[in-house]
């Protein structure tokens, strides 16, 4: 089984991935950020490095999806391949930070990859306001994130909302402005109850 967590930068994907993996005994698969050879350069010069960064992510994420499809354990994944292609790359293109030629090349490659894999069994989307995202990004203090532009974060957030509105698979939306799962046990239980309802039908969904 494949559970995926989606959400903007700073929404709490990695934290929730760790907590759910520990709670259910699932196997976590994390986004490779610390060892990404393009990320710091990208935040310094987005136009120069946008295509390189997105191809790197697409390659890594496709490998993850292929590996997940072969696993017998339940896998919980921090960020999905869909977010790269439906949110980050289109946002860069719309901002003039990725050329149309590169974006079309990237999109063709993504479409080919998606014809070979299936969607997650459950998508968990962490919905957040811009002020909450900025506060969380500042709180974790990653050096390469200091130069992130607010208009970049804002554009991503709108694209997340547009994407999730039309998402066709099994979906759970968590409002992380109000549901503080990291600090409040009752909020984390609220999420696990919802997951149990979606996957196992143990609790009512409303």
C-alpha cells in the first residue's frame, strides 16, 4: 500500500510522515533535500537552475514510485511526483523562471513516466495559509531557504489548491493552520482516525 503526503514548503510533510510511520509501523520514504546538488544554487538563481532542479526531482521521484510499487510493506511518502509536475514546474514556467521549451520537454517526460505507474492508495494534503508557511520555514532555519521569495510560495499555494480541487484519487485534507498535530496529541489522533476511516472503515468519515 502506498500513502503519500502532499503540501507546500513548510506545511509539515516530513514531520507527519515520521509520526505516521511510527504510529502505524509503516515504512517512510523521505524527500532527498540535504543531498540535493541543485537546491542551494536554485534558490540563489532560480531561472538558471530551475530545469536542472526539476529534472533531478522528477528522476528521484520516479525511482521512488517504481520502488514503492514493488514493496510489500505499507510505504508512506514525503511529497509526490505529482507535485513536481503539476505545481512546481508550472509555477516556475508561469513566473518566467523556466522557458517554454524546457517546460514542454519536462511535461512530456512526466506524462511518459505517469503512463507506467499508478496513483497512491491515499493522498494526504496538508493545507496551509501563507503566514503559517513562512513562520514554519523561518522556524526550521534552513540556510538555503532564506532567499525563498514570498511570491514564489504564494504561487505554489494557489497551484496546490487548484490541483487538489481536481484530484481524482482517495484524498484526506488536513488544515494545518488549525490542526497542530506535532504539538497536540488530540489533533494527531484526529488525523489517524480519519486515515483509519479511509483505509479500514473503522470510524465514520464525518
